[in-house]
């Protein structure tokens, strides 16, 4: 099979760039020929809240991508379309996570469709976590030319079908790069809490901070917040001071390089995902792959991926008292070693990523568009 993958890739940073690396590597290992087309720039500087889009990790996940695309420059869309048509793939796999890219994806998908090349869209989110009034227009334009969709949770599949009722969909969990899996065998009996990844409002860090005084009144523990702040960090520093929890909270305000990820997941005894909204979570997949239990809010796809009282706990969203009670219960009842043991014992039972098989089935069953 020949496949074109369109999405952010190294030297751009982030979870989707990591995923594109995984796709290129796994497809190539199975004997397929892969073309990766990436972005020269993801967001205009005015819209980008981080420090840089570049990944400066020493451990580089390089998919050999050709950086062409700029989201507001249709000339780059035409160039990418011509490259795809010259490559003549079985299909193009678009990475989708944000309606902002709807015009780009929709235009390229229509252009290659006219050349007899089908589009598959892999949805990391269907709807954005922080939306705008024109999202549905951009979503319909960007997604409607696709012949197949892959989502990473049933919740996202349901959201997609509400928007496009006739869409053909498949669901597969996200994969995890083995570079993020540590051979260390922590029994998770300590009292270190991890909040990991870029800090944005929908991820609910303030909810976790608000829960901490009640937790600290019962349990001597530490919270590590590791990731670049996409909202002003001073707001969180003020909240930490107001709650008088600074002695128990460590803020690491920077993008965490790839080579540092395993050590953080080894050091932690529980991952907390206090999100206000969610589709799926690559961070949760990294945790489970490292036998790190999770406490998360009952939103989005978390109910599918976290087995309550088996490998984690689920709490109502926007309820700091419920989150505090779950953390106290987790530590007081020493659930870490129990849940970690359950994860290790069930590692061969849990759903595996089937993205490659889905793409291979597409070629076998539908060799022409």
C-alpha cells in the first residue's frame, strides 16, 4: 500500500507529531510506502500561546516529513495536493484536531478526490475543547469529503455522527511510543501526584489546586505540574499562594522534552486528569502503559479508557471536593500498588491500537475510490 499522511511532524512538537512518527514507522515496518507532508507553520504567531512550535528534544521522533503547509496560504495547499497526486497513494490519512484547519483539509481532500484518491480522517478531537461560533461550518467543510473516519473514542465517534450522520467510522485506541515506556517497576506506593502536558483552561488545573488543601489536611503528598502554560502562569501562582499549598506544589513551566517523559511517569504514583472536557488522552495512554493509575473526571472518553476501581478512579467534573475525596481514598487505602498490579496483569487483555489494520483493510476491501 502507498499512503500519504498529512499532519504536523518533527521538527514540530506535540502528541500528534509523535503519532505521525509512529504511523510512518509502523507502516514502513509492514512494507508499505509512506509519504509524510507536514507544516512549515501551524499557527500564526498571534494565535499561538506557547513559546515555540519546534521540538528541541535530544530524542527526536523524525518521520522524514516534507514541511510544506501553512494554514492560511492556499498556495501551499496546492503544492501539497500536487505532491500527493504525483505520489498516487491508495489513500491520504489526514490528522484532524482543530476546525481552524478545515479550509486546508477540505480543499486538499476535494482536489485529490477529483484525481481518484480517497481521504481518511483520523480525529484526535472532533470538536475543539475551546470552540468558536464558526466551528460547525469549518468542520463540515473540512470533513465532508472523507470516505472514512478513525476516532480514538466512542464518544468522539458519536459526536462525529451527530455532525455527519452518514459517515463511515472506525474506533481505535491511540498507540503509545515505546520510548515513553519505562522498564522501571515502581509499585506506586508513594504519594506523588502528576499533572502532565500543556496547561490550558479545559484541563482543569485550578480544580486540582482547589482540591489540594483538603487532601494535604489528611495526606502528606506532592503535586508535580509538568508542562508549558498556555494560560498565564501567574494566575496559578496566585491561587497556590492563596491556598497556602506552595510547599507541596512543584511547577515545571516548559515543554517536557521527549527524553524526560519516562522519568516523570516513573516518579509519579498517580496521574490526575481533572478535565472539564475530553475526547481521549494520549497522556492517559502513556500512564497506563507505565502501570501508573489515573484519577480523572467523568468526561469524554475517560469512561471508556479508565476502569473504575480497577486501574483508576472517576469523579464528577468541576467538583474539587469529589476530586479531593478520591485522592484521599487513593492514598489512605494504598490503592496505588493494587491498581498498578491490575494494569500489569491486564496488559495483554486491553484493547490494542488497530489503526494500521484499519488502513490495510481499506486497501483490501476497496482498492479503488
